[in-house]
């Protein structure tokens, strides 16, 4: 039995197939990738979550590149919109500007480490150096078949029934959601009592007033600020087909404070043992402060839609708590 819950021996065997420069040291695997250096590390920890669960390990995938030093924080906040499951984090006390993804592994999560986290992180490890080199050269679109991945022209193995199953998760807590063709959308309340932005449309509001006899005060609360989560089959300009998940918070993209917040959030994602897996990036989206994650079809392990829904919902709640704890950030 491995000393780690994360299958480091299997990861090492996998990396040695394409990384001839790989060096193993303790709980770290390090190798040259693209124009920089990639490293997968497992750090034993012993931290309890707020609900008493034990987090035993922190697994981190990092890619560093000298040219990252030339990126401004504003530029990083926009480049992260191209993320797969790693985010660009500006230089700080922990290290230089780097691409990072991470996950805390609960003491009882060996199967999840082997069947979910390892496939995602090991596949991302193959991609991150190539991804970094392309975004640094402003190459944001090309034939996906030229990427390091396989199955780029294939849809992920999920159908509308899978999307109906994840909608059922949010239906149970009475969030307002809808379905399209392999596309799930749900509004998560940002303000207390908020339900849907549709409540700001007079026709929709009139219908709710007539059918439910709701007071104007109640209708106003229901029309409060919400965040928008979308999970859908989509296409990435570098990696082809896959599953995109997009969480938009109600902060304007053209506010300088939003840019600062996006970078702070990516650093914050690395700080807590009991935060959801950081498989994506906070960025400046076209409409709002946004968390994006794109899983190419090759990444799509069984049950991934369920995991994405749970992770994004938890992320929304934790970010709300973080901002409320320090109103000056808003």
C-alpha cells in the first residue's frame, strides 16, 4: 500500500513515458515541460474541515515559466479565461507567477484520489507546459488535433439524462435552474431570498404575483442578486470538445476592483485545505467576475458532472463567506 492516498507511483510511471528529465524527490515529481518546469507534489497534512472531516494530503500541480514574470496582474486576470483546470497565480510570498491546480484529499478518499483526482491532474500535467507556451505567444486558437490531447473531436460521454441528474441536485434546495441540450443553467442566491433575475422582468413578475399571491416585498427579495452557474458540452479553441463549467458572480467585469479580486481569489483557492478542488481559474469574463473550468473529453471520468456541480456550488458559498468576512474586498 502506498504511503500516500494519491497514487504517486502510478503517476511517476505515467510521467516517465513522456518526461525523460523527471526527477523524484520525496513527495514531489519534477520535469521539464514546454519552456518551463512542471511539478506534482503531495504534502501530508492533518487538518479538520468546519464539519469535522480530516484532510490528509494536499496535492498540487504547478508549472513555472520564466516569461510569466512579464505578465501584469491585469493581463493574468484575462488570460485565465482560457484555463482548463489550472489558474495563473501572480507572484507572491509563495513563489513566482505560476500555473496551479490543487486538491485536498480527505482521509477516506483513496478511491477518489485514484479514480478522479489522479486522472485529472496527470492529464493536466501533460497539457500545462504546452498551454503556458501558447498563451505566452498569444496563440489562443488552433487545430485541437495539434494539442497534446487525444479525443479532441469527440463529445464527452454524457447525455441529457446526466444533465437532468445534476439539475435534480439543485432542485432539492429549490434553486432556479433550466436544461437545454446537454446544457444546465442554475441561479445561486447571492443575496438572501434571491431566486432569479427573471423576477426583474415585468411579465414574469406579474405571472408570479398572479399565480402565487406574493407581496411586492417578497417579489423584490426574489429579484435580488444571484450568481449564474452553467455546465455544458462545449468546445475550447485549443483543446476541442469537452465540458465547460462557468460560475459568474454579480461583479462587473470593467471594475478595476474586479480584476484585483480575480487574482486574489486564485491565490485564496490555494490557501484552504477544505476548499473545493481548484480545477479551473477565476478570471474576467465577458459579463462578470467568473470561475471557468474546461475539461477536454480525455479528462471526463465517470461522475464528473456531479462533481462539478457540487464543487461549484460549494465554491460559490465559500467565496460569499470570504467576501463577507472582509467587506473591503468588495
